[in-house]
C-alpha cells in the first residue's frame, strides 16, 4: 500500500522562486500550481514569514510579494531552505509538519510537538533517542533510508507504517535530508501523518465502489466531450470495455435513429451550464440498439468555469418494450392487431367532431363473420382465430391510412371511413365481402370458406356519435339476419 504526496520543501522553494521572479502570486494560483488546498498555501506563507522572508500582501495588486528592496541573491536550495526553516527552534516548534533532527551518530537533538504527537510519545522519549536503537525504525525500513541518506547526502522520501510507543499502528510520509550545521552533519526528518488523507482516499474508494455497484452507467468527459472516466457498467450496457472508450467521444454510441437536433440541443444546454435530460436511441458495439435515459450535468471549478461533464446513463430498453406492450394491450386487440372498441370510440369521436364541424361525410361499416362459432366447434379455436386474422387482413387492404378498423365483438369488426359517403362506403363493403368469400381455410383435413354480413350507417343529424352509428349498424345486421343469412343484402337494406 503506497501513498505519494508532494514535498513541502519543494513547495516552499517554488513559492520563493515565484516571489523572487516578480510573478503575481495568489493563494488560488499557488493552490493550483502546487496541487494542494488553499489552507496549506496559507501555512506555507506563514512558515516563510516566520523564517524571516519579507513577504506581505499587496492589496492594490491583490497578490503576495517581497518587499521592494528584497530579492533572493540566488535560488534557494533545499538544504539552505531546510537550514533556515527547520533548524530555527522556534519555527520547528510551531511547524505543523512533524520535524526531528538527528546527529550523525543517530542521537535526536531537536524535535517538535508534531513529531511527538505523531510517534505517540512524550517529548523526553523522542528527544535524546538514538534511531539506530529503535526497533520500529528497523522494522519499518526508516533505518535503511536514514543510513542511505547519511551515506549519499541525497534527500529521500517514502511512505512507512510503524507502531507508536502506545501500540497504535499508523502510516506516515517521511522525507529525510542531510544538512551541515557548524561543520556537523545532521539528518533532518520531516513526517506527515497520512491517516486523514488515507481516510479521504478511503471515502473516495467507497464512493467509486458505490458508483460501480450502481445499476446505471456513469461517464465523465472533458469540455470537448472526450471521455475521461466510465464506471464498470460500460461493458454491460454498450459492449465496450473501459479501455476502448476512454479517450473517445460519446458519438461512438450514436445511432441514426436519434435526430441531430436532439444532440444539438443537448450540447447547447450543457455548454450554458444547465442540466440536460432526455432519451436517446443508441448503438452497442455489436451493432444492436438500445434505449437509454441520459442525464448530463456540468462540473464547475472554484471560479465557476465548466471543466467536465458527468453523465448518468440508464438502460430503459426493457421499459420501452413494456410501454409498447402496455400500449398495444390498452389500444389494440391482441389477436388481430386491430383497435379495440374503446379506441374506436375515442378516435372515432374526434373524426365525427371534425366531420360535423366542416360538413364532411363519414360512414361506419359493421362486419359480422357468419357462423364463426360453428367454425370453432368443428375445426377448433386456432382455425377460428386464423379466420379472424385473415378477415382483418382483407379489411386492411381496402383501407386508407385515415380509416379506423376495430374489433368491437367476438366476431364483429367496425370500419370507420372519414370522407366516405353512401356510394363510396358501399363500394368498400362490396370489395371486402367479395374478397372474404374467396378465402379458403383448412381445418381437420378439410377446406372451407367463410362469409361476412356487412351493414353500415352514414353520419346524419339523427346520429350523434360513433356509439349511435354502431347501434344503427348492428340493428340493420340483426334485421337482416332475422330475414335471411344471405350475405350481400347490405346494398338493398343495409345502407339507409
């Protein structure tokens, strides 16, 4: 397990160089350059001021700067800066970073309260100790790094785990530097407790684990749309692996079934800093297509500038299929695919209202399949169902796109014909009657045919709506059946 963080000495050196070069230095710019929080920047500046550097805040320029009469004679080295910052006892004592100084023989000659707190000891237990005699240094690897720094004179750093004197196990980041003080070589050790940052990283890890457990797909892109991160659901939803899509544009999921205006509106919305949500019909890696509900939100930095976009994608393909099934169940006859009676009343009511408003003709035909019960009894219901479906197919061939076909009873169908008068409706009815009589069906090894009886009614002042047209047509059929079950009398008696 390893944690890598920036060196404080490097950060302080960078700040001094920026000030010496006359750069405009603000807390925000330093935080971005050093990849630390603004609170850390304030602590760095306070440490430099405590060390004697004449740094002040220029309110006119709204930035930090050196006093006008001061400039660094040379760029500070790490050892020089360490000597200024870390060997001044007052600065060491007040520093938030754990600091300890050891002689070449391993004896601790200076430490601060932060080091005592980190090691879980009182000051007397750290001060005066010899690191070569401490089991914890040997077991953790600190002793090996200290000896290497003393031999080479080069700074080294790393992450270590150690047991404190109170038995507590802790992780810390340690930097060791060799300096020369009054001709004496000293080892400066700076340590930072990793527990708070480990806790934050653990929270981040839990956050991403939760994201990957989420049934929805999370995608993060930059402002140009380049994919920077995808959650583990990417393969399940799209068939692509994370490696295949990172660095790509989301257009790789695009299909030809989503209108370009939808994508244009999407980008216009999120570039204005607003959230967009909607449905897209996208394409998987294997070419199959799927529906997704997409919600995209912009991500802003501290200056309210958009830096990324985060998208949450939900696969709603099955939901769309269920919606389609529910729609068909609600409006269609499941056997024949014709509208059901309720949809005929709803849709037909609109057509009747339009016909009345503009004085246009409209006619309703009612078809009754003769002897369908006998077909079911003699040949079985599957054969009877085939008769129903083929009769509907004949009707569809004679329909216009504006006509409405519905199954209104077990063996009865209604055909509403907008813009059709008495003569036109009679022609349609005759063609349907003739073509149905020409159909041949096979049941139980024998062939047979069926016929239909058709009656109808043209909209008039006496007919107030579709229900009324259905009732009149049904009465005509009943009268016709009472007299004779011969098909074709609709031309003489069926039409008023």
